[in-house]
């Protein structure tokens, strides 16, 4: 039976993710390894610039890296006590402070398709910005191009969140190849359909 509901526990979990991002980013920066925060943490960071209350939390940390840096990344993560775990479609590092692999650091590779079925490869690490906390994350157009090829619900929700606060503007739209522009139109239509009911 699950434990009792606790807002304090939820807040502590969010803080642990923030601390994990900060610790890993500092280690990679110190080692001179290019990384970009992506996924839900990057989406939340962009949304917080516009509407802090609209940002969602997540348990894991997703990073875009260059495959050639994998040995150096492994050394840096080992120095933090993180254990490498090879999953079916990705490499992750398990946080020694957490019991679940869901709270790990997941690696995605620049210039490679996240899944073979995707028509678009992940962007390069060159499309980046450093946020006010010192993390280096994907610039917004590149982040949207990483989210749109997926048909997972959580990726569609992240796109909806970015749309709802007005972050998917003309700069983002003009960066999209036709197949991703069509996917964005599908997400927008789903939003309109939901609002109509």
C-alpha cells in the first residue's frame, strides 16, 4: 500500500531533481564536456521565463551530448558516484542518492535520431543558451524540433504547454521542416478540439 500523501515529499523530490541537474552540469562544465539540458527540465525552464506557475516537474534529467564525449562523460559521472545503466534505447546514469532508475540522467546524442522511426535527427549542441542558473540548455527552436517527432503523450503535452504560454512563435515555426510543421499543426488541432468540449 502506498504511503501517505505529502506535499512536502513532492517539493523535496522537485528540489532533488534541481540539485541533480546542477551537480551534473557543474561536473560536465568542469571537465569541458559539451552538454545541453533537454526534455522536461528544459521545457520547464523556458516556460518559467513566461509563467512560472505553468511549469511541470519531472523525475529524470535528459541531456544532449556528443557521442565522441561518452568516455569522458562516463568518467565525470563516475566521479559523482553515478552508475552507468544501458537500457534498450538509451544510456543512463543512476543517481546513487535515488532508489529508482526513473531518477537518472538520460543521454541523447547530437546529430542522431532518438528513434529509428524519426525522420529528423537531434540537433547539434551548438544551438544553445545558458540560463540564469548557469545550466546550458537547448535553444527553444531546437528543443521544439526534438519534441515534435515523438508521438508520446508527454511530448505532445510539453508542446501544448509551450504553445499555451505563447513560446512557439514565428522564430520557432520558421525553424521547422515541413514534416514537423505538420506535426505541430496536429498538436494545435488537438488543443482546439479539447477546448471545444
